[in-house]
């Protein structure tokens, strides 16, 4: 469990897959899209976005799944934890699940995205900016 302002670590539930992110974390969003909900089996998924070169897998190799055209999701093949999301339309960056981060508590979400798909019974953090689709600033 190592997190500093410029270096963060995380991994899957069983520990087989681990990663390190260099630099700050400053883009954290709750995604309410149908694909995130179904792929995680959760009401929504919270992601942080970093430039691809700032992520290094430090243990294990995540399995990949093409969840829709141009989109790849990565998860631990042993325990199933969803870890990463890549979209060809934003090839410079990668999204990582905040729940897999060792220091998730220190990085609150700053937005909701894809609220057009949000479950109607879900109400939380409604003071945050909300976007029906992608947010404009990544
Ligand atoms: Zn695992
Ligand atoms: Zn999503």
C-alpha cells in the first residue's frame, strides 16, 4: 500500500495484478453507462483517467475484453476485478478503476458521466457536475 502525491499503487482483489501510476490523480468520474454497469456487475463504476505512459503494470498481466467497438476493458483473470478501460477515440489516456487503488479514499470523484444511462433509484453526490455523455474535459 503505497501512495504519495506523485506515485500511486493499486491492484486487483486477489493481488495477482498490480500497477503503479506516476504523477498526480486529478480526474475522477462516476460512470453510469450501461457497459460499465454490466461489465462490473455494479450500479456504476468510478474511474480515474491518466496519460497512458503514466501507468505501469508491476505484477501479473490483466486479461483483455473488447466490450464494444474500439473499447478494451482489462481485468484480473483470477479474481475478476475490473481494472482498466481503453478507448481508441482517446488513445492517449487510460481509465483505471478508483476502487482498485490502494488509496482510493484520498481521491474523491469530481463528476458524473453518462447520466443518461443512470439507474433512476440511484441518488448520490448530486452537487457534482453531471454530463449525459462524456464530460467535456476528459
Ligand atoms: Zn485478482
Ligand atoms: Zn462507463
